[in-house]
C-alpha cells in the first residue's frame, strides 16, 4: 500500500509539471508570434493577398492539371478494357512503333487535347519523371476500378438477397484450370426490375475433384461477403464432377442448402441430346457433312465453284459445341443436294491433285449419289428441326416420320436422277441354332428398306426420346414448384384448391430447418387478390414483379417471383467469358511476353464488368 501511495504522488507531480510547462509555452512570445504569423497567412490566402498568392494559384493549377490527366488516363483504361484490347506492346516509350495500344491512345489524344498535350510535353522534355503512364499504374487503375465496380455489384446482390451461382470450369491457354463465376440476381436498386448476371472473376483451381471445386466455390462466396444460404439456384457445365447428383458439387451444395435448386443448361441439354443421337448410329454422317464442307473450303477457287452452283443457303461447318450449327450444316445440303453434287463433280474435274479429285468424285457418287444417304439427310434435318425448336412430338414422329422422309427423299433422288432403292445387303446363309428365335431369322431376311428403318431411323428417334426425357427431368421438377407463376394466364386458370396446393408445395420447396422464405397461406391470399387486381392477362413474371414493386403490399408474392426469376435457364454467360479470354490469348500469344500475357485474364474479366458501369 505504501509503494502504491508513493507512485500516485509521483504521477500527480509529473502531470502538474507538464501542465505548467504547456502553460508557460502558450504564454511565451515565440508561440504568440508563430500563431499570429499563421493566422495572418491563412487570412491572406483566403483573400488572395500577400506574397503566397501566386504560389497558391500555381499549386491549385497544378492540382487541377493532374486531376484532368488522371481523368483521361482512367477513361482510356475503361475504353481498352471494355473492348477487350491489350494495353501494352514491347516497350513503354512514347512515340515508339511497338509501345502498345495504351500509349498509342495517349499519343493520339495529345494531338487534340491540350491537357494531355501539356503532359506529353513535360515527359518528352524530361521536366517530370512521374507521368502515370507505366505498366504498374495501368494495372493499379484496373484493380481499383474493378474493386469499386465489384463492390457495388456485391451491394446489389446483398440488396436482392436471393441469387443463383453459375460455374463453368475449363483450362485456359496456359494450361491452368480456371472457374468462371457468374452470379444471377434481381436488381431492385432502381425503379425498374432487371435480371442481372454479373461476372465475378476467374478462380484458379488446383484440385479438380468435386471436393476441391466445392471448397473453392464456398471459399469464394464467403470472401465476397455473401451467405451460402441465400443461394436459390446453381448451374454448371456438363462436367461429371460438377453436375452429377451423387457426390458432385450439385449434391454437396444441396446438402448444406436444399433450396439451391439445380437447373440444367438448356443449350447444353439440347446439344448433348444431339451428341447422344449422333453416337447412337450416325458416327459417319456428320463426318461426311463436314468432309463436303472442307472439300470446298480448301481453296477460294473451289469455294467459287460452290457459289456458282448454289443460289440460296451456303455450306456451314459442323460445330461440336453449338447444336444450332448442326441443323444449318444439314439444311444447306438437304435443300441443294443436286447443286452441291454438281459442284463436287466440277471440283473433281478441275483439281490437279489426284487424291483431292478422287475424294470430291467419291462424295458426289458414293454419298450424294446413294439413296440411303439422301434418306439420312432428310431424317436428320427433320429430327434436328424438331430438337432445335421443340415443336414436334417424337413419339408420333417415330411412327410416321420414316415414311414421310422416304417420300421426300424419293423426290430429291428423282431430281438428281439417281435410284430410289436401298442397297440390298447379302444375307449370310447359315444353319439356324436350336436357341435362335424365328425373329432373328426374319430380321436377316427382311427388306433393305425395313432394315434401314430398324437399324438407322428407330435408334435415332429412340435415343432422342430417351435423352430428352432424361435431360429434362430437372425442368419438370422446376415446373412442378414454380409452374403456376410462369405466366399470369397459368395463375389465373387455377381454381381455389389447385392454387392452395401450389402455394403449399412452393413453401415446402423453400423450407430449410423449419423456416421458409414464404408463408403458404399468406401467399395464397395475395395471389387470390392478384388474380382480379392485375390489369392485363398477358403479363410475364418480370412484368408481374414490376407491378408488385409498384404496389408494395404483396411480400410473399414478391419473394416467390424473385426466386423464380433468380433461377437461371442457361450457363451461356459463363461460357462467353472463357471464349473472350481464349480469343485474347490465342490472338496475342505470338507478340506478347508471358508477363503481359498473364495480365490478359484480368483484362478479359473486366470485359463484362465494365459493361455494367454507369454512364458519366
């Protein structure tokens, strides 16, 4: 206790001493003189008087100059990034032929803009060594702009609350596995209602197993400050480690958030259906279609022969990833068989290369000259048309489609002056075994036409039916939960019992741990009122949500429509981000160093981000 009392006494004496020193300093002549001088300087600067007037004016002028310089540099950065143009060349010197697009734009702007003209003059005369035109400031500005825009995007996502995650995984040109992350949400920040799909960046992946990809996804969602429980949709490419329903990302995300509904990509589903059909019985068909295209595309002379013989549809290459390209490639031959065959014969006559000449003649006589191939073209065109536009019932087409295609093919064959009979395959005569049924024997003895129908046409249609049924199961599940909200006509057509049941099913689907996004009974009351309150019958879900926002008294209905519109239809936006990155890297790989090449991922990432920037 004694030691403590002494310590407090010493501390009190020290504080008193410091206070006395401060008091003596404030009353000293030096302090009073300095404060008087300072107040006098401030007064003169405010009134524009004194010797510091010119210096202050020069300082303000210099500040304004640098502000304008930075404003123009940022504008150039925005322009290059928005249009996915590389920034740098082989050096960072002004007025050098290989200094890149950024410095070239600075040079061009200096011809018209006095601010940049003065800035460039100082640099060239070595009046300043701080010019903000180097590669480090370019990268820093890109990162600052991206961070600011990303921050605003995240605010909108949090304001929307519900969102969907779209992931596409693929290796880039430098053989680094990357994930493109897109977040879909309803933008309610303005008076309008918009569906937004915001690109959040490329994520590097070292472990491509389902657990590794899932860990990267969860980590990125947390780093963005988003809640995984607010995810209401998930979509992926066709990778088995992403879309599978056993132990893949889809299943792992559903385990922690059962309201994250998986929705298959509509574009991928149709394309993969066609791939299944082609693998079933047409391995060589699309190869022949592609061979016909490449025969003419080898040289401009051969392509001119093709153009001279056809007047309508031009030949298209068969794409492995775009389902609509397949129908275009088949369509050109389907309606111009005779003209294309004549063009192939002309190519075979003028081609000096015996191999190429023989190939063109073989395509004209052995493929386009055979009735079976003509029938196959007609069948595939009808099937592709049905898949592409989803306008035909395959079950009905399975029964009558072959005979309709046969009649159409006969008309084409007669126009081309070729036979209309199928090649009859030689039947191998052998002794019938004791366990062999009579059906097997009859199959061997059946007609060539019937054999073609059973071995070619039926497998194509059956594969289409099976593949479409399997791949569209997810859409049927989605329709059962949200179908009554798709159109206002569908909502208005429901009776009291059906509407109440639909509301209860939706509440169950949006429930986790005993808590749901909506209340079924309250939603039922709101929708019953909306059936008579909404002015137009042809309103879609977006228009209905706009109406609900203007009349802010339907909370459950608003949430239901927001969740409905948040769930995606396709993952094409994530695919496009990779397409842009691949285009940049492949085009500039030969002229750019690896250091500059690595920066292109960041530049390509901002392609989509800058599309969302507000106009100045």
